[in-house]
C-alpha cells in the first residue's frame, strides 16, 4: 500500500506465466520485470493516481489507455501483454482497469 496525493493506493499484482514456443528466443535478458498498465475511461478522469502508484511499485515500463474498457481494441493493454515474458508481473491499480 502506498500513499499518493493523500490517498491510500492498493495495487493488484498479476503473475502471468508465458510458455515459450519451441525455438522462440527473447531479446531481453532473463531478469523478470514489473510491467504496469493504467487505463481511464473518460476524458474527465486522470491517469496521475494510477501512474504514481505503478511508479512507486517499481514498474519498469507502464502502458496506458485512455478509452473505455468496453472497446475491444486497447492498444496499451495489447502492448503490455506483448511485452510480458515468463516470470514478469503485470501490475494494475485495480482489476477493473483490465475489464
């Protein structure tokens, strides 16, 4: 739990296991990473609280979307999932950010 802008922030950590395809090689070293994903649904919302929490959690890379979760094509989420490798952790501010 972290304090950001005088509000307590609790992150959700998801362990994603990626099984390698035969003959697949990774361009990254074997060190695991914390990858963040932040999303807002409307223009009157602000990503700052989510970004602060993910940064404080030590996310090496943070992907973001500024679209409704109802849209199937979320470029930031697709990029985050593409970036994940075996042992990485996907971190989101709340689970509903994935929905």
